[in-house]
C-alpha cells in the first residue's frame, strides 16, 4: 500500500486546523481557489507517480543489485541515519538544480507558483519532476543503501517538509540555524530579491550554510510569495506544462542546435543574465472574480474526490495498464474541469456538466473497471452525487445570472 494513502487524511486535517488557528489569530493565509488548485497539483503528482515510480525506483533497484560497491545492512540504525543524511545532502543538490537549470525549473516551478503560503502549498507538487532528477539519487544505490531504506528515507525527507509551509510559526531560535524551519522556507518561496535561489535544504539548513545559499528571513521586509512570471491560472495541467512550452519556443528561436540545447540547461533567466530587481509593492495576486457559491461548489467537489483519489493510489499498481490510464485521465479531467470552473471560463459549466455525466455513468454501469466493487450502496451514493452536483451547478448558474 502506498503510504501516501494514509497521509492524505492527516494532510486534510492539519489544513483544517491551520485554517481554524489562522481565523482565531485574525489572519488570512488562504485563498480557497488557490488552495484547491494546490491540492489538484498534488493529485496530479500522485497520478503521475503511479506510472513513473515503477521506472525510477526500478532503476535504483537495478543499480543496487548489480553495481553497488558495498552491502549495507537494512537492520542497523546507523545505516538508516546515514542514509537519511545522505539523501538530504543529495536532495539539496537536486533542489538547487531545480532553480538553476531551466529543464528542471520547468518542473519545479509548480511548487513555487502559489502566491499564498500555507500547508496546502506544500502539496502543490510537480507531475513531471521524477523524469529528470532520479539519476542524482543513484550514488546511494552505488554505496549500498538497500532499496527499502532508500524508499523510507525519501518519504521521511518529503513528509518533514510539509510542516514548514506555514506562516503561523515564527522564528525558532537555534533550530533555524540547523534545520529547515518555516522561517527558513518562507524565504525560499519568496520573490523578493534577497529570497531568490536561497535555502534549498530538505531537513537540514546546514547544507545552505555550508555552500553559501542561506538567507535569513528579514523582519523589515515582508516575503512576497510566487514566481516572477505569475502562473495566473487554476488549471493544473497548464501549470505543469507552461514553462516547458515557453522554453521550447525560446529554444526553437535560437540560431543553432548548440544554442537551442543550451537554453534547456541554462539558468531560468539565461546565461550571465542578472535577475532584475523586483519592487514587491507592485506585485498583485491572481484573484479572478469567482463567486463564493462557485468556490463552495469546487470545495465540495474536491472533498468528495478525496476517497476516489485515495482509491486510485491504493489500487493503481494492481490495475491493468489500460484501466490505470483511463482512471488517471478521469481524475486529471476532473482537476482541469474544476480549475476552469474556478477561473470562471465560459465553457466551465458545460465541461463540468459533462464530467458529472461521464463519471456518474461509469460509476453506475462499470465501476469494476477501475477496481470498485459493485454494490447498491455505491450506486446510491453516485446517484445522490449526480443529483446534488446538478443542483449545485444550477444554483451557481442562477447566482451568476442575478
């Protein structure tokens, strides 16, 4: 069982807790449409992982089996500690590459594209990142870190980084000097001049201090979150692919093949090109005129999709490839539909109506195709969902008309 299945309820609960604490402090670190979009990015990341992790982890296993220099025991505590520190060291360089190499930035920018900073931002993960950075972790396989240990420490390193995505935790004294903390990571997500390309660490901030990429959060300059070229969209597929498109266009305009390839491996701003100064007072957030009713509808639809996503993650490895692809495409289409809905696109109502009809029909006629057990209870739940969704669509349409 993919352990993320068990983590999803914890993520949702802690986001609710953060909302409650923020409300009590009279803070507003969330925009509902942006938070739902962050969660959709997380969904797409997990959907993509159902296809890519077998490949990337499989290569790690092959290198470990046939090319390792040592054989480390999986039942020794020191091996786990050393593996975690080693993974975190490599993660620093992987993360740094995500900011300094355009090809990798095209993937990593997803995580930085939110203009808000909260626990939902932590879940705004790329769907394409595993395609390019997996070779950088193979030194652990060569050194003999068993695959089970590698997989576990990778998950530990990832889950640790969840809690640092919050504005509700201030400075933490000595911990800020040793570990990645909310204060340190807020800097990493900033557009401010002093924030750019700083604080890459996963668990330990010591790597940044050692390699000269550390910056302390400033009390006299509020961090402005996001990226210099705003995403300005709630479509998670567009959010994953738009920078690849931009780089491809720039590469195609180069005068030679060498220059075209160089554009993919140049820093995002270009070779020897200084990043221009940003007056953070001029930065505005992407806030389309989405009604409260439309946001509420999208929030309910996302909440109802959580069991479906958890089910997909749980059963994906056991499904035939065709069924897995079909299941994945339905989930992706749902995320895009709700993204367009939140943007207020003219076609959004039609697309959302079509989504409800298609998903409902499959659920009623052939749920076993995607690993769901046929039952009267499931059919009743789907019928109720279709009816409630139709009423929701009608209510939002009437609210817009008035």
